[in-house]
C-alpha cells in the first residue's frame, strides 16, 4: 500500500490504511472521503494538496511536519489526533470536533475554522494569519506567541483565556469576546485605540 512516492487524482475513498507509518509521500487532488487511518501511528513529512478528507477517520494519528494545502475536512473525526508543526494553509474544517485535537505549532493561515470549540488548549507559535475564526470559542486556553493578523473574528471568543504575547494586527478586536481574558500591554493599546476610534466624534 502506497508504495509510490507520488499520487495524483487517485480515489482512496473508503480505504482502510493498515500501515503503522506513512513517510514522505505526496498526494495531489486525491479523494480520501470516508477513509480510515486509525491504524496509522505517524504520518511524517507528507504533502496533501487539494485533497478531500471529508468524513474520514483520523483518530490517534500523529501528523508531523506535513502539509495540507487547500484540503477539505468536513465531518472528519479528530479524536486524539495531533498536528505537529504542520502547514494547513487554505484548508477548511467544517462541522468537525476539535475538542480532543492537539495543535503543536505550525501554519494555519487562511484556514476555515468557523464555529469550532477549543477548550483548555495550549497553543504556542501557531500562525492563524487570515484565518476565518468566526464564531469559534477558545475557552480557558493558553495562547502564546500566536499570530491572528488579518483574521476574521466575528463572534470569536477568548473567554477566560490567556492571549498575552500574541499578535492581533489588522483585526476587529472589538468583535472578540475578551471577558476574563489575560492581555498584555500591547494588546491593551490595540483595544484602547480601537475603542477610541469607535467612539470618536
């Protein structure tokens, strides 16, 4: 299974992957709908470009240094899944459960992460530049050195979280629920400037 290094326009829907590891493979426009990867322990340095993982089972998989470019993950199962230093640019996560998913660093810029729950997560040095985070809730999270520049933040919540040392340039900061949120001095300045601009005569 997956003996080649490169696959394009292949249909892997409903496949059960019985490998313990998957290393240095490249998949372009491949269909993994309803695929079962739960027996895979580690996926290392693989590239998935414009692939469809809708309704796939990715439970317990540790993705290390992988790239998921413009991929679809609607209704995918992420129970105990780990994305470790992965590039997720342009990928869409709709109708998914992030409650037991681990994100360790990586580039999540321009991803679609609408109405997701991030409860009691620790996020360090994650790039969310330009991501659509509308309606998502980061509750009791520690979010350090993350970049939210130009992100869409309508109805986003950081309630009871610590967002110090994270970047919020070109963001509608007043659209974010910051109740009981720990902020640093630079973030206080951004909030004050936004408030002043809103109420200026």
